[in-house]
């Protein structure tokens, strides 16, 4: 089984808070990783995969953001590069989001199937080497799991709608964003995609928050990134036994 994830975001480029994100990282509990922190060897703030060295979602102090999800395909071959390096390479580089996405799509065969979200402080891009797609996103609400952006997977539609409705129901706080993807319900078989996995497993993975003995939601992240590059980012970590910790970092405005 490949790592899964779920991300929903609000993009409002003309507002004081152009990017608001809620995300779940689903992974094997045995895979070593570090929780949200400021990296010592790079100007990156995010969790870190200690096996391959990259990340799944992170920001930098310039107001840039990147996140990646895997494309669910149990038959895809191994690749020479980790998808997590897409995050660290973008955040340590100077290319804008469109240019970086174009360059990595040209090398798409170096990576197993990916979905990539990149924000450079002005432009938000979505790119996928499997879908052979590069989109410059307009203002709006989006959600992404392990197929194309804004797919009709039930949990993707539910996540996008939950973020859309959130400001109408309660204050848009870090806690509210974390709770947005805490839904553990699964969906009936007739609503599920056919991605090549056994139906019972497909159903377990249909939840926004996944619970299994060896695999599940390991981190929930809430991010509010402002136009001046200040940000608040929170990560709540989980083991198979439940919550294992929570970290909130505040980034100052760009000097």
C-alpha cells in the first residue's frame, strides 16, 4: 500500500490570508518521520520524512508553500527519486511555482505518480505527472487526495465542502481546521473508486481520518498563510494508539 493523504484548501489571492489549508498525512506507522519543525539544514518549516529526507507539506519564510500526495496505483513501478524531494527542492529554490512544476513534469518519469500543489506567494499551481496536467488555479476552494484534483471521491468532495462551509458555521481557527478532516466514517461500496485495491481496503481508505493497526492518519495540519508571509501552522501527530503530540509555529511577516 502506498501512502495516502487528503488536502483541502482555500485560495483567495486578493485577501490578507490568501492560503488556508487543512491536511491529513496517512502513512505506515513504522516509517520514521519528524514532526513539524524548522529544519536545521534548510529554510523549511514542516514535517520531515526521515527515510528519504523530503516532506509531504511545508512552507518557508518567504511565504511559499508546497504539498504532495501520491497517485494511488498499486501496480506502478518503483522510481529513482522520492516524491518528498519535490517539496524541499521547491522551497529551497528560487523558481516560481509554474516554472518549477513545468521542469519537474519534464522529469516526471523520475518519480512515482504524484499530485503537487505549489504556491510562490502569488501563483498557486497544481501538477500531476500521472494525469499529465499543470493548472494555474483561480481563487476558490479545492481538495486533493490520491487521484486528480477535485475528484469525485466521497472524502474529497466532503473535505472541500466542509472548508467552504466552515466560516459560516464557526470562527476559522487552527482547531477548527484540524477538526475539519477528523471524520472517520467510511463510504458504501457503490460510492468508492476502483483503484486496484481490494474492496475492503478501498473502503477503509475512504475515510478522511484513517485508523488501522499498521497504517493510518499520522499527522493533521492546519495552515493560515498571509500576504505578508506571516503564518501560523499547527501539526497534530498520531500513533496507532492516538494523539502523540501537537506543535504550533508562528512565522513573522517578511522583513
